[in-house]
């Protein structure tokens, strides 16, 4: 009940309406669908494509092997809270310029598969009411997801972050998945909230991995991950199992003022020159 009340409060706080789009990311088969294959777009406002369709509501937009140059946005008005009504799917697309989805409430599912982002990606201060996916993507520029809300499952499975990845202040209401992700620069997860936990199994962090001042309320695992720089869990709050199994530590695990309110963190068969013996 407390979780439902909190979600309702957050939705109202962003000025959303249940009529803005499909629930839980589902797309009604009777709603119009826009499909683009092998198209080139420049300085594209994706909301304009919905309006140009001449329909009162487009249920889904799909882009296959498309190229986006210039700045791609989900709204013509930057940094102003708005709702994007359609589910949107990108497969094998290339973004030559920046992608800006900041301050947007996404009513439908948002899914990027095997996409390449050559410049910065921003989803700061956004709300994802349906599942959000960035699977097997390459982020050549900064990936910014600060202060965003993920109310359903979210995944960055198998993605490469070649420069900074920024998630600080974000809340994940369902499981956050980062299996096989590659963080080649610093990754910032400070002040985050993982209500149903997170999975970082088999990931590699070449830069610092920082979870300071964050909180987990569900299972969080780092099985067979490779941590080449320092991992920070200072002032971290753990209310569920936290497990490091066969994790490779090449630098220290920093956990000043770490507090566990559930079982003691599990440290099992860890490797590397800085493998910790416990908390």
C-alpha cells in the first residue's frame, strides 16, 4: 500500500494523466503504429512524427536501422515536463548527434536495442511509467540518467559506456539490470534507491563504481564482476541481501559508515589483489 501511494504521489507531482498513453507499456492493436526502416533523420523532434501522422493517438513508433544526425529530441521544448504518449522502439540505429529525452514522462515502453550513441545521451529528470531498455548499446558520449524514476523493469544489459555514466539520484521501483555491462569510465550511482534490487553480474568497471549514500531494498548482486578501480559504498544502506561472489577486486572496496539492516553482506570466493575479506 505504501508503495502504491508513493507511485501515485510521484505521478501526480509530474502532472501526468492516465489518458496520456497505454498502461504498463502495452500497445493496443487497434491504435496506429508508425514504422521507419533505413531512414535518415536530422534534428528530429520525435513528437512531430506523432502529430504528422494525423491521428489522435499513435500507440507505437518503431525505428529499424535508421540514422539520426544533429540533435534528436522527444519534445520541442527543452527542460519542460511533458508526456510522450507512444511506445518507442529503436533497433540497430545510429545517433550521430545528441539524444535528449530529459524531463519527459514516457507513458509507453522505451526500448533501444543494439544502438550506437556517438554523442551525449540525456534522460535527466525523466519518468518511465513502462519498461525501459538499453540492451547491447554503445554510449560513446556521456550517458546521463540523473534524478529519473523507473517505475517498471529497466535494463542496460550488455551495454558499453565509453565515458561517464551518471545515474545519481535516480529511483528504480523494479529490478535494475546491468548484467555484462562495461563501464570504461567512472559510473556514478550515488544517492540512488533500488526498491527491488539490482543485478551487476559479469559487469566490468574500468573506472570508479560509486554507490555512496544509496539504498537497496531488494537483492543486489555482483557475481563474477571485474572491478578494476575503487568501488565506493560509503554511507550505503542495505535492507536486503548484498552478494559478491567470485568478484575480482583490483582496487579497494570503500565502505565507510556502511550499514546493513538485513543479513550481513556475502563475500564469497572473491579474487584480485584487493579482494576484501568482509565489511
